[in-house]
């Protein structure tokens, strides 16, 4: 099954809202600007960040399996955020697929020389995924609770070229 990024449609936000069960989950995913409970039909508006681009990972126009955004945080740096996989579909490789496509789209869209993200220090699964994609923790911008991670675009491109020249068996 071929999954790809597509822009979210209004019904996708209704689906996304079902993935956020409580205030703690909302804060960890969307940050302090989105309070819980929220109106699902206003989620696109609530998630708006200046110059942000939102995506759903899905098969064509099917229901989304994952969601993420990117926006420029500083000249030359594109920030990846609000990365979320359907809780019922976790552990199936969708996070890797989402992040791989998101990084490629964000770097292509912005021509940034690095991609950044923040991840909770106790989210070990996400930490391992991001490290396996080439992200490195930057201690100066990290806190005890949140790690700030950066992926230089040239590191990403080199890894992608290596992966395409040495495809892994399925």
C-alpha cells in the first residue's frame, strides 16, 4: 500500500480530534496554544502557525493515518511539529514513513539547510526514530523535559542517496 503526504481536508481534522483523548495529550502534541477540549471543526484554525504547511499521511483521499506540520523558525531552519500517528496504528512503521516524507517535503518546500524538532525526553520511541533519521540533540536549546534536535540537510540528503543505492530487503 502506497502512502503519501497530502493536504488535510476538513473531515481529517474531525478524525485527528479523536486521537487526542485528554488535556495532557493535547498539550504534548499541540503545545500550550491549543487548549482541551477543543472544537474539532476549528482544529485547522487552532493549529495555524504563520507560514506553516500541514499534511496527512494517507492513501489518496482515504482517512488520515498520521498528521504533521512544518514551518520556518529561523532563516535556514524548518521546524517539524505536531507529529501524530493514529494511536490504533502505532508500531506499524507509519511514524518513520511520515517523518521521512515530511523531512523531504519540508526541506524541498523551504530550501532550509536544516530541519529541527522538539521531542519530550520521556518519549523514547520518538527519540529513537528521530536519531535513526539523523537528528542530533542540541543541549543548548534543550530543557530537562524537551529535547531540541537538528538534522542538517546535507546529512539527510547523503543518507537518502545511500539508502537508494543500497535498498533494504522487505
